[in-house]
């Protein structure tokens, strides 16, 4: 630097002030370069630490890798630089951990929604596998447990159906022997008891079939023709059912399931009332079937309980015989058709059973 100040060029004569300024600039250039180098090195170290902090929670490497990495990168750069690097790495680690926890929460919410959807539709399809390894293990464990439960339930229902089927033969023998009794009153009493036992046996078999049924494929159905045929069958049996409303076109649904649901609802209405009507209307996205009667209705607190298998409301159980399976079967078949079935007491007396099915025009 001294040589630069004392040996100016012959072709260019400069003042001592300019020479001194050039010397100062030349002395500062190495410091500026070193400072830029340090800044560049710190930026690279910070970026590397950020990458390490992001990978640690995702690959379960642990916190020790970060400590070693920070010490190696910032060795010899000063305590302030090390502290700043540790702070940056911990901040990025916290951000990455928050992202991982959020991802875990979203995955668990997806599994929860899938379980709720399958439970509502009575499906036994496997749950979708998505998310981190812990959620995948949880999903597979749930699928395995559901499969074992379904297998045990199917075995139990097969045994129930077998016992109910075997009871039909002795019941028939008892009915034949009952006809040989001379006491007319005793014969009538035994005949009623045998009829009730036969109804319970048939209900047990129907319950087993309901639990193990295979979903009916959807076909094009003329709702108006199906309901007219159903009403004619009831009229042939001596029951006058009034039909109101029409759809006017075919829809896509399950005809056998729809007919069975309506038969169960109409039979319940005839069991507890005399004036039974069937209302039909088509809405923007649904078809609504309403079975109305003039019976005693149901207590509001029992509206959901009557859909349970074998349950009968105390208010109506003594009025007519029954097994308590009609509404349970009706709701299960309604869910299989992706519809809704609800009960509501009428203001004028009686009960309204409303079946709502999605409108899919054929």
C-alpha cells in the first residue's frame, strides 16, 4: 500500500489527497471481500440447516443430527453466529413439526370421515389408506377388526337362521296335533300361541337375511306402475289403500327393496289404523313416499327407538301382535338405496312414515 502511495504513474499526476483516498479504498477491499464471503457462507449454512430441520421430522432422524450439523457449520464463526444458527434451525424445526402435526391431523380426520360414512351406509369396504405410517397402521388395524367382527356376526346369524329353520318342523307338528283337540277354547288358544311362535320364527329368519343381504343392483323402475300394482294387491286382500300423486317417468332405484319397504310401512299402518293413504310426490332432487294412518301414533321419545330390531313401543305393543322387525328392515333397506326414512306424528292424529329417495331419472 505504501508503494502505491509513493510511486504514481508518470503520465498521471495526482494530488496527495487522491492518492491517500485510493490507498484507503485498497486497504478496505480485502475486508469487504472477507465480509461478503462470510455472509455467503452463513447463507449457505442457514440453507443447509433449514433443509436438515425440514427433513428431521419427516424422516425421524432425531434432534442430535441438528446439533452436530450446527456445530460443524458454525465452528470458528463466533458465539453470536452459532446462537443465530441454532435459533434459525429450531424455528424451522418447529415450523416443520407443526406442518407434520397438521398433516397427521388431516389424515386422521379423513379416516374418521370414512369410518362415519361406512357406518352410516353399512358398507364393509376397506378404508382408504392415506397419511403417515402411523395412520396407515391404524387404518389397517381398523379394517382387520371390522373384518373379524363381520365374520363373527355372520357366523352368529347363520346359527340363528339354522335354529329358526329347524323350529318350523316341530311347530307344524304341534299345529297338526292341536287340530285333534276336542276342547274348542283350548284349541283356539293353542292355535294363537302357535301362530305367534311361527311369526317369531319367520322374523328371526328375516333378521338373519337382513343382516347378510347383498345390495340389490339399481334398475330402471316405473314408480307409478309399481305403486299401482302394490295397491291392487292390497285391494285383492280386502284392504282399501288410497294412492295420491304420481311421478310420471321412470327412475333408477332398487325395485324389490322399494316394494318391501313400502309393504312394511303399509302393514304397520294397517295394524294400528284403518284409514291408510299413500302420498307420492317428486321434488327437485328426490322422490318422497309418505304412508299416512289414523292410528295412535308414537311417543316423540320413542321415534328412534322403534327402528331397533325386536323393539316395540309400549304404547302400541298391546294393540296388535308383531315382532318389532318391520321398521328395522325398512330403514336398513332404505340406507341401502341411499335414502332416508323418518317418522312423524300428524297434527290431525296418526302417524306419517316418510321415505325419501334420491331422484335419478332413468
